[in-house]
């Protein structure tokens, strides 16, 4: 009995140990699971925070870059109102052209003989320089400028003010420039915080100014400055900003000052430093005066090569008139047009509006999991709607929450010569679920992989996504009025992938020639003094139909 009892005791004791071990194992396993789960939650929370920080920094910096780039309202360019195109069989005059912008190029345009005519304006020289017609490009010449003479230098007076550089180098001492081919007055000196003023003693109608700068050594340069033209009463007629390279070589810069820019003549020519720490060295200056040529006419330098040998010319009528269009396209008034009312020609958009029309994002190198670059919801829509600057004409602009036919345009790039390689996922969410229950409920998911294109419209044929450089009428249509959407990217490169997202609203007629509206999509508000507000959004896809997400409203000093 004792032996049996001993065996039974051992068995019972063994069972107790096994139970205790099972309990300990369960507790350890459960705690390990909880710990791992907490670690994963912490990692996800950290990723959300880092991505949100990255997004709001991109948004805020883009606002600062575009809305604080010292733009001003500048209205000195307008198109000629009396243009003549002459055939051997037909003469058409009095053509009024319209101003357009194309990738930073300013031109006036009109149709003649079923062909587009473009008259190009050079913003650096303040002159019309070329004309394009019937696949032919011609230079523009000013018939009045053909009759010019160099102004006699004996009638000049030159005054120089400066702060002496802290240097004993001979290169910082005044020198006389070597006499050149042009009969001119020279002033050569390395100067800090400088002004050189040429007094012509009487008002002159100038056609051209040529300035020669000699860079004698690496430390002697003046690369940012202004040429200011003034009349008899020292009133500024024109200011021309100049930036020159910092190289030890002689640089020639020709500044055209055409007769049509002002009725007043020029007496004072002031060359002025724009930075206190820079230096300048002007070697010589030559000034040419317009002869009293009665022909106030600009023309193409030769007939066009069409069968009629068409001639092209125009006079100064209309040029330089105010047309209430901000000619540098950068008036910093937060609007696509200028002065709150005038829309830019050719549907051009002022650059300080760009941040509110664009989502800027980046994807880290070797990101094989999907990275969220865009997410809209009722919070972002409310900020876009409440921004007082987002109130331009509905004929030009729309707001994200009010549009049901949107086409998406991607601009994707990386700082590498390697081919792009990325995937895209689009998720459509139920709007009411997020508004009423704070729940992300996916309705549809679309995905496409192994893409290499850099700027394209997103296409959808049935359930398949693709990209096209041009509109094909198979575009993926976003219905932001009734749904929420999120866009995800991967990045298979070893460098950052940058993503710029814009949308266009499809016209109801589907006519490709109709105006495609730009869309306010970025939740940014800069209406209050001294601060910028933005909403940063991010979603992590944990596993199928499981999303970790967050919204942050960020307030940042301007």
C-alpha cells in the first residue's frame, strides 16, 4: 500500500507540476504576445508620427516657399493692338493678340490664315524678340533702333559712392580700364555697398545700354545688382535686376531699353549693389540713343517661308499699357488670377496658389510596404472649405468636397538616373462610416504594380489601373463628393521617391478643349496673421482591411 501510495503521490505531484508549468507557460506566452503586440503598436504609432511630421513639414515649407517668395504686382507687359500680317494676295491689319504663358514663357498669340501666330516676349530684355508662324521662327527687329548713335562721353558726369573693402590688395584699388573699341567713359573699381551714377545732363531716348564687367580675381565680384533708369527729376523709370556668374572672366551684358517703355527720357543711369557684402567691378558702359526715326515699327527680320512670303510687323500701340494682369505671375495674393479678379490668360495659375492645389509627398528608399501619400476626409474638406482664400470663381476653381468627376495627375521623380520602379494602391472608403463612427470602412481597392512612368494620368479599364501621358477618356474618376480616398505608393529605388499629386475636374461635355478646372485639395489655411494651419493625414495598412490611421491639425508660425 505504501508503494502504491508513493507512486500515486508521484503521479499527483507530476500532474501538479505539469499544471503549474502550463500556467507559467501560458502566462509567459500571453505576456510575450501582449509585449510583442505593444511593440508593434508602438512601432506603428512611431511610423504614424514620423510620416505625419514629414507630411506637415512638406506642406508648411511649400506654403512658405510659394507664398513668401517676394512676389509683387508687376504690370508692364501688354500685347500690341495693331499687328499687320501681309500676303501677296491679302493684307490683314489691326489684329489684337492675347497674352499666354507656357512653362514660364510669355507670348502674345492670335490666329491668321488658320495658323497660330506667337509673338514671344523676353522678360530679361523687356522686349519682343521672336515671332512664330507656319512652322517658321523669325527674329524681331526694331526699325527705329536701326538708327542709333553712341552718346558722346565728354558730356557725361560720373559719381561713385562706396564703402572701401577691408583689403590691402592691389586688386581692390581703383584702376582705369583699357580703352576698348567703343568710345565710352569707364569706371573701374572693386566696391562694397556701392552706387555708380552716370549723369547724361539731359534726357535721352535710349535704345540700348551695354555694360562690361571684368572679374579680376575670385574674391572680386558683384553678382547681384540693379540698373536703375531715372528722368530729370530723379524719378525711377525702370529697374532691371541683374545676376552675373562668379567667374574670373570678362562678361558682356546687353540691356535693352526700348523707346515704347516710357514717354520720358533718361538722364541718370544708376548701377546699384543689392547686397552689402558683395563687390563689383564695372569696366565700361556704353549707351546708345535713338535717332529721330519716324518709323515706330517692329517687324520680322525677313518674310516667312510660306507660299505667300507673309510679312509681319506691328507698331507700339498697346505695348506697355496696363491690362491688370500680374506679368511676373507671382503677386502673392493667394489667388490663381491677379488682383482678386483678373484670371491669367491661358488658364495659367499664380505660383503662390500651388500649395493649395497640390499634395507633395515622398516615399523612403526600399519601401516595399505601401506608404500613404494622400488621404482625404471630412476634416480636411472642412479646412479647405473654411479657408477664406479658397473662394475663387467656380468657373476656374473647385473644392474637393463638391466635385464628383475628378481626373488624377501624378508627377513622380527621384534624384537618380535609374529607371523608376513603384506600385500604386487606391482605396475607396465609405464617407459616412468615418463621419458617424470614426471607422475606416473600405469599399473598393485597386492596385497596379511595377510602374516606371514619371508624369501621367491615372487610368482605369474595368478593375485594371494604368497610366497615360495624355487624356484617353479612360481616366480613373474620383467621386470626392460621396466617397473618401487614400493613395499608397511603394518605392523600389535606393533613393527617395517624390510624388506630386494634382487633380482636374472633367467638364460635363467631355470636350477636351473646354476649361478643365483646378481643384483645391490640400488642407492649408494661412488666413490668420502669423500662423499656418494644416491637417496631416496618414494611414498604415496593417493587414487586409485593417488600418491604423491618424489626423493631426498642425499650427505653425509663419
